[in-house]
C-alpha cells in the first residue's frame, strides 16, 4: 500500500508547476525502489489491489517522472521519530 501511496503523491505532484512541488517522504525503502523500477513485487492477492498496482505501474511507465523522483526522500526515523502516517503502529 505504501507503493500506491507514493504513486498517488507522484501523480499529484506531477500536475503541479515545478516551483510548487514539495518533497515526498517515505519510510519504505522497498516502495521507493518499486517506484524507481516502475514495478511492484507485491504478494497481494486481492483482485482490487492487484488492479490498483497494475494501474500504478502503467501510470509510472507512461509518464516521465525523473524530475519528481528526486523529490522522494527517505524519512529519517532515528532522527525525526516515527513517520506520522504510522500512527504508533510500529
């Protein structure tokens, strides 16, 4: 799901002017790699999730996201604490 969240953030950022784009943070090295490779290696089995992942992969493959990839940064958990999206689940 973190892969899908990153792709959604990229889609949102893609449509913004360069000067309006903001840094996108993720604590998932795996999701970040999947975005760079434009391919998720998910073991999800639900049809709806599989379709969402395929749609995300296809979007990544058909859009030039090089200028946005540089905006994706690793959340520094040791220094900044848990990423707010985790809501204390770790």
